[in-house]
């Protein structure tokens, strides 16, 4: 990519990045109800949830099952390791934005080790050496910067989220250094690997996901509860061990 085009591309994405941050910080107040969530657009979200269930039932679940059946476990695990390794540069950037220099070092070391010694990341050499794992995203960066969680939303194809987490997903796609360094078609390897990893996860946790989507008396409420609780735990946000709810217990079946 020519240097001028690269600079223009980066400038546009930086401008959009700051617009997203402003929207997240100045968005509607996260006034939670007594159950601990803010879902003012539940009716719309439920429609998206119904769409996602049909999509999972007709496409995602059968494809994921076939994918894991055809591929040997060794190959499937290698693709998962490759996807995780390609995500490390973004983790490095977010760690830096959070002021977490230790996280920068851990992720950078892991990425270099797996890329150089692990056949481009298809082999998790860092884990073999006992190196510490580190993961973060721009949603967590916004949390560290003081941005509110915002409204709960269910995204088509992607599922449960919040305004803050959705903003994080968008910005993460912009700040990933790999998308600027790699040419075509290499820049799309990450997307393909992430899709493959998602199919693996859908197959691996099939029993749990099926119980939530197809066996709960209210799958929307159950998915919302599990997502918000797990995400807040990841961020250490407003959740203590005494506040945990069993994610596999249906709160509407008591």
C-alpha cells in the first residue's frame, strides 16, 4: 500500500475512533433496573435474538458440527492457536492504551515466540514454555477509561453485547496492526481464522449453548444474564463472588 494511502487510511480510522469514544462516553445513561441490567430496547433485541436462533439452528450449529467432525483435532487446535496468535498485536495495543506495560510485554513476547518458533502461530510454543497468557480488548480499554457499560444490545450474527463492548469490537478492527502491515490476501487470514475458531467453540460447547438457546424457558433473558455477568466479572465491574448466579440455572424455571 502506498505511504500516502496508508496515512489517509489511518487518519480516517483515527477520526472514527474518537467519534466512537465520544458516543460511548456521552451515550444514554446506564440506568439499571432492579435486576442489574439496562435494556430499554428489549423488544427489538428479542427480534434480533429470534433471528440469531434461526441462524444458529439452520446454519451455524450444523456447519460447526460438520466442521469439527471433518477436521482432525490436531488441525482444529492449530487453527485456534493461529487465530489467537493473530489477535495478540491488538492485545498489545490495548494493553498500552490501558497503561498496562506488563501486559504489553507478556503479549508481545508470546506473539514473537509463537510466530517465530511456532510456525507462524499454528503451534502454541509459549504455552509449552509456560509463558503467562494475557488477553484484553478495546471494550476493556473503554472500561478502564471510565466509559459506562451503556445499553444492552443483541447484535445480528454476534449475539449479546453492550454499547461499550460493541464500540470496542468496532475499534479493535481498526487498531489491529496486522491489518495495516499485511497485504492481500494475508490481511484476511485473521478473519478466516477467527471464523474457524468460532465454529470450533460452537461445537465444543454445543451442549451448554443448546441448553441456553433451545431448552431455557426464556433463552433471551438467560443469554443476557450470562453475558452480562461474565463480562462484568472479566472487567471486575460491580460483581463480587457473593453476587454470582449459576449461569446454567434458568432463573425463570424456579
